[in-house]
């Protein structure tokens, strides 16, 4: 199963899947005209987004699955493309009118843009860059728990990049604001589109200069240092947070 040649039927904010023996498969037909398609757009390559009316019941044997849950049923390249479809649909729905003058916009086909015919402003999909970091000290990693996390889960620290900041500045600020810990060496790890709803997660390993934790800004309800043999419940493997933790366990550090 490849990321190409896929049609993503979206009803509301969920993907349509077809029930079959042994699990679920991405629903792929019939033609969208049978569903009162509200919007359709190519995703690049052979992928296509098809948004269908919530007033039309799903076909017999179909179920609606949220994007997070869909990870369990799709190969990762296909899941990533589904996330792209969700983000494009959100962008289309949120930019039907110009944010500068209020006129109705016109979608462009030659580029991913909504053009305002009145004032000429082009509205492109917006990404919110966020840093996420595995802060380490010796053989321990700093993990935090936000109030919204399920089931006692802890994760790496993260936060949005502010205007005028470098990524490295954002790493140092977020760690200091959330835990009171200063970091020294920083090493780029990798990135991940994160369509919940429109983030780009940029991962780093960072070395702590001290170990005393002080929860300052209310973002976390707890934080602590953990060794490989005593890790708490962790994020799903779909996330770059988990990949950062797994890389730490494999010996990846800031230096």
C-alpha cells in the first residue's frame, strides 16, 4: 500500500473506512458524486481529498475514524497523506473570506492559495512551527506531564516558536519557562508534520546544565528525570516525541 493513488473521503472531521474481515481499510469509492461532495482537491501525485456532506449517511459497512485513531489502520506514508488532506480541508474552510477586506475568496488551482479578487491578498495554508526536545543529563531524560495527557503519560517538552526567535532560542526558552532548567548543547534530530491541527514539530536533543526542576508557568503538572529502566507511560509511536525518547534509549544525545 503506497501513499499514491489514494482518495480520502472526509465526513465532518473524520475519515471514512470500510469494515472488512480482520479490520478496516480506507474507503475508496464509489465516485464522490454519490455523497454530495462539498469539496475536492488533489493532494499532489495521485492523492485526492473529497469532503462529503454530513447530511449524507455513510455507506453501509463504513465507519468514521478520527485522524489519530486512523494511525492504527494505515501505513505511515498513507497516514501522513491523510493528515495533509485534513490540513488542506481546514485551510479551505477557514479562508473562504479575506481576512483583510472581508470579500469572498477564489481558490487557485495552479497553487495552494485562496485569492481575494477585491484586494489581491493571497491566503496560503499556515503552519505553526513548534520545537520538541529530549533534554538529558547523563543517563536520564527530562519528561513532563501536562494535565490533558491520558493515563499517567509523560512526554518530552515542547512549545511553539515565537516571532523573532530562532529554533534554538525557542528550545532554551521553553525548557527554562516550563521547568526552570537551562540547557547548553543542542542537536537537531528531525521534524514531523503534526496535523492537530497545523503544526510542524521540529525535534532536538538538548543537554541540561542543571537538574533542579521548578514548574513555573503552569504548563506542566509534573516533571521529572527518568532512567531507561524506569520510564512512565509514553506517547504513541506515531509521534516524534516517542521517537526522541526511543533515540535517547539508543544513545542519541546533544553531544
